[in-house]
C-alpha cells in the first residue's frame, strides 16, 4: 500500500461523510458523518507522516482530542433536543427556545 492508496481511501471516506452530512436529518447520523470526515482527514495526516515524514501523527493526537470534545458537546445537544421534542430530527432544532 502506497501513499496514493491511502489518500484515495481517505478521499472516499471524506466523500461518504459529506454525503451523510447532506442527506441525513437525524442529529446522531449527522454527528457520525462529521466523525467520518474527521477520521478521513486524520488518515490523510497519518499517511503523509508515514510516507513522507513529519509531525503528522502528533497533529492527529491533538485532532482526536478535539474530536472527543466535539462528540461530547454534540451528544449533549442531541440529548437536549430529544428531551424537548421527543425526536432528534434537525428540523426541530430551530424550534428550540431558551
């Protein structure tokens, strides 16, 4: 497996994430699509670090820490949306007040 294969895989995963982001209405599915996009970017960083050298792996560690915080905040918002509307559809998110 060379750099081109890794980058093609990362591009495919990123495109699947974008498709999921644009077509899903449920908040959890949108969060999963965002995570897939983030992991595709991390795969590209690790591939460049492995084949070309550089601090790509260190950047991925920081990116994963940010991703964990993003997931925690996102799931908290999904739980709030579910408690208020008994549904996690993002159409209802604009109706949430206070």
